C-alpha cells in the first residue's frame, strides 16, 4: 500500500508479547494517520471509564503518510492515550527521529498495552522487539536517560523517554524525544510511567513505501531548500517562537501574575531579541531547514531550549523577568519531563491561591528558589504540596476550595497556553473548544482576531475562523503529521501537502478531502468525551471564569475595564456549534455524524450518552 506501511505494531508489556497487525486501505483513507489513527484506535479499544493511569489505558505513537519523508518539517510524531489530566482524548505532537525510524521499521503506529513488571525499555529494530530492563535509569532525568540510550545504540536511533515526572505519574508529564523537544502535555509521559515504560528506542532500515519515489525525492529536496531560503529572508528562526512575546505584550495578551495582568514593562528582558542574543546552540526536529530551538545557558550554566510558551508561562506569568533564571525552570521541567506550560500555570495558580488566602503557604510570585524547589517536589511527589500540585490546577483548586477554581487557568483540566484572553473572545473560544483541553495548537486565531477583526466582536466570523484553523492545524497537520510552522510562519502554501500526499500515495486528493477527514476526527474526539462524561454540557467549553470577572480587569491601558461577557461568549459558542453541526451541549448531532461517516460510532457512543 503506497503512502502507508500498512502495519501497526502492538506490544503488550504485561505479557511481553508483540504482534504485527495490518490495516486496510479503507481504514487508511478514512483516518489518514497520526491523530486520526490514534482516536479511532482509542475509541474502538478503550472501555469508557478506565483509569488513564491503569494498565487498561494504551499508549499510542502514530505517524502520518508524510512523516519521516525527506520533505519540509516531517520529523514529527503523535503520542496519544486517554489523558490523565482531562479524562478525555489526549495527544501531543513532538519532533523526533521516531517519525522516520518507526516507519522504516515497517509501522505507521505503535500501540503499547498493559503494564510491565519492572522499569522497561522497549527496543524496536525492524522486526525485532525487545523488552529490556531500565532499572539503571529509573529515577533519573531525561538528559541522563537519553545519554544512556545513545551510548548503547548511537545517536541515529529514535528515542522517546520520560523523567521522574512521568515515573511518578504527574498528570501533566510529557514525553521527551530529542534535545529540546517534548510533547504530550495532556499527560502522555504519565501514561508511559504508569506502564513502567521508561523509554522506547526505534531503528528501522526499510524504505518507506512511496508511489512516486523519484518525484517525491525531487520535490522534497527542492522544497527543503526553498523553505530554508524563505526563512533566511523572513528571519523567523532568528527569534523562533519567542518572537511573538513582544507582540503579546504590546497587545495586552501576555500572561503576567497568573494571568491577572496582560502586560509588563520588563517583558522586553525575556523577548525574542534577548533570547537570540543569549543563544549558545540551536536545535531542531529532523527534516527541518528552519530550526527554531534556541538554547541558552541557565543561571546554573546548563543548556536549556526555550520556546515562547515556556518563556511566558515560567517567566512573566511567575513575575520572573530574567532569561537565565527562567531557563533554569525550563531546564528542570525538561529534565523531570513535566510540561512547562502546565507547570507554569500550576505554580502561578498556587502563588495566586496563597495571595487570595485560599491556602496557607510561603511561596509567591518572583520566587525563583521556591519555584525550583516546588518543581522537584512535584516531579517526585515528595511533599504534600508537591503531591497536590502534581495533580494539576483544577484538582488542586478543588482541594484548596475558597473559589480558587475561578482562577485555576485551565479548560477541561488542561492548563491554558500563554495567551491572556481577558478581552480576546475568539482566542478564548479557541481554548474553550479545543478537543484536548486548553491548547493553542488547534486554533491560533489571535493574530487574525487582533489584526483583521474588531477585538470586541463576538460575531460568527470568529467561530468560522476557529473552525477553519482547526481543520488545518488540528486536522491536516496532526494527521498527515508534519510541523505546521512553514505554513504559519513563512506562508508556505498549504497546497504542498496534497502534493506530497499524492506523490507518496498515488492518489489524487485535494485539500477538501483533508477537511472531510478533519471534521470526522473532531467529531470522533467529541464522541470519546461524551462516553467519558455523559452529563457533559456547554459549560465544559467555557474558558477560565477569571476572564469574565469585572474585578479582574486591567485598570489602565487600551483594554482598561474590559473583560469577557458571559452572554456574548455563549452566543459565540453557539455560532461555533451551529457551524459545526453540534447540539447545544456541543455534541455532534446524528445528522452530522452521518455526514462525516460516523453513524456506527454514534450508535456505539449512544449506549453511554444521549445523541440528538
Ligand atoms: C506542545 C507544547 C508547546 S507548543 C511548547 S512550546 W510551542 C512546550 N514545550 C515544552 C518543552 O520544550 N519542554 C517541556 N518540558 N514541556 C513543554 N511543553 C510545551 O508543549 C514544538 C514546536 C512548537 S514549540 C510548537 S508551538 C508547534 N507545535 C506543533 C504542533 O502542535 N503540531 C504540529 N503539527 N506542528 C507543531 N510545530 C511546532 O512544534 P504538545 P516539539 Mg510539543 C522543550 O507537544 O503536547 O502538543 O505540546 O513538540 O517537538 O517540542 O516542537 O511555542
Ligand atoms: Fe521543529 Fe521548529 Fe523545525 Fe517545526 S520549525 S520542525 S518545531 S525545529
């Protein structure tokens, strides 16, 4: 089957067995790969209500038809499972050599089941699958673990590994891959840890099946050069993702002091220009000619790679305006293997809760020493408070009480990304309706919203744009599995993706074919959530309450006195549901399910939750 290897590797850690399974061309065309494969497998194979941190959950690595192919930015993989932080469908996208190596080993996906009887490293070399002890690195951080693996297998292998955060099942533990790369902030590192799976190592030597190998090679090589030229001209990778920090500060969208403030006069100290000036190394994902991983030395002399989300949430959000200090928090998150974004939000929430008297404690904003100590206690669950904060801000707020849930910056349990939507309705909607909890990756509407529409508007144009972006970002890029940055940051044409797809598959698809798959994937994710939360209602798609709070407004500047309004937000949400064909709880109607080819899945879900 061109375009896909046609095989999935299924591994059972309890029984230490594995088998190769084939999938049909119909399955491939219906679900494409990556997120599409992951949600379909999880929907079909997980019984609703299972413990995401128990042996019944599955850890999936899924690739797409262009993953690992020498073409722009294809060194990406999806990690997925039932999320320990949200209890719904969870996934993440990370740069890794696994993208190419697993496909070369002959597989488009890996499904890991069960629970090992001791710390384990799964090693896949083409047909050979080994379950090796990992006791030597259990309890160690991701840097040491990576070095240990490289020393055994060389640097060319694909690696996924976890740190102490994953081992101790911190609900927002991530999976680490290469230098500076991490993903699965919905807790995929904790899912690995719950299975005692310390690492996955992959090496493959077969060609990836492609219909027009010569055509793809020529096109891919030319496009890699062109993207490089475009980046040189645009200068995007000079500041990388942190280039956006100065703009967020300028437009009152920066998270400062647990999102209480939207701007800070010292923000320039941690902006993209300062980051570039401090650069000591550059990292990137495989097959990338616009590498954006900027590393600097932290305040203890260690190398840490910084992205905007990390800088904003571990810096200004904690009122830390020193890049080297902030970098040390980033380094610790990377080494422990916990999500920088949730970590930043959890710490800021804790400081805010102490400030507001919801809980007693000595931690506060601008407390570098306290932040370092707490990250260690969280990753190891080594103190009472570390143990509570390891559960995420929603569960911590439930514990603290005193109305603190209102300023726990999360949606569906997942902490929000670094865009302060106190008065940005469209981006707030993007967080609200993101299918995995608050994440900017599905729909980054903020630049369109602030540059091309009125900030005040709650009109249908914003709901329409959120859907358009979800189709591209959460649908196309997460299931063809490739980095979206050439398109977003350099304006690389979307039509390249059907071109690559057609060259590898021999089919003749247009972008419209991908939008159909994307809508199918979003609908199935909704059904997954419905089975887990049959009583769900539209309130689950609301952003944090503090953004609606008149007591939380900016007191000066262009958005002084402004906040989100409940009625208007609800209207915007309704526009979104109407355009998507969802009912008033935000669940696809039977007619919508029929239209996207999910009638059967709808009937299966209906046993648990009502469909209209
Ligand atoms: C992603 C989320 C992000 S999104 C960032 S910074 W960003 C944080 N990075 C972390 C990190 O680093 N260490 C850590 N311990 N935790 C971290 N958590 C946070 O994780 C990433 C880039 C970036 S940098 C972004 S936006 C783009 N994301 C893409 C995406 O989602 N899909 C896609 N098709 N292409 C993308 N390209 C870009 O990739 P999650 P990476 Mg990450 C150190 O996974 O769970 O989605 O969370 O993947 O390989 O590091 O590349 O300003
Ligand atoms: Fe990775 Fe950045 Fe390149 Fe995307 S642009 S593939 S995130 S290094």
